[in-house]
């Protein structure tokens, strides 16, 4: 379901972008991210800009973007490694957008 309707996987009412607000309330100024919390938005420039804006407004920065469900870069098969690298590229771009 993560690949077909990623937002439907999420439970609860917290928008994933509001993690920066919660972090700030807890006195945390740097957060690590995992792509599965916003799997469908890697190439959504508007969504990413809003996420970055929220972080800036809260004085929170991003440190790491962990990528799940994108394949194994160290796979024994060259074909699978190439596929994994291609799957990671949108997340490199998302990380660059978020700073």
C-alpha cells in the first residue's frame, strides 16, 4: 500500500510536516527523517517547500534522510544496484530541497 497510496498508510491526525513543530515544543532543533512518513512527496516541490518553511519558522533543521523501500545499493546483482540507485535519486533531490 505504501507504493500505491502512501498517504493512506499514515495513522492519526498529525501532518508529517508538523514533526518540526513537535520537535521545537520538545526543545529539539535538529531532526532525522525517514522517507516512509512522506513517501508520495519526494518530487512534490510545493509540499517540500512548505515542509522547509515550517522547519525554518520553528528554527529546526534536518540532519539525515533515511530511505526505506528504495532498494539495496549494495545488492549482489548489478541490475538491482542500478535500480536502487535510480530509486534513491528523487530522495537525494528532496534532501537538497530541504537543505
